[in-house]
């Protein structure tokens, strides 16, 4: 299944992160720069009030792919 982000719901913050709200989740997308022995890429986090935040397990080169996965998680289409 190919996921597509609803890019229009995401807002870019001054610090370079992207944020969105969907189905009671606050979604956040951050960039992790490359470091020796480590990959670079975008990582998402989903937070719901009163619960521990959920973070993606993998990094993505494309922001839109990470956004799509965060949205799928918030819609219950992606397991935590």
C-alpha cells in the first residue's frame, strides 16, 4: 500500500520541524542530520494528551513519506 501525505494539514515551525493535528493526535516531524555511523532522515512523533508519545522506528529521506506514516498512525491504519 502506497501512502500519500495530506501536506496541507502540516505547518512548518520556525525551528524547521513540521506539526499537524489529526484525530486527537499532535503530530511532529523532525529532521535528524547524518552523523558518523548513523543515517539521516525525517522521524515522526504522535502525542495524545495523557499518553506516552509514539515515535517512528525508522528514518525517511522524504518528508512526505514520514508525514504519510504519521497520518496513517493517527488514523489507525498503521500499528504503533
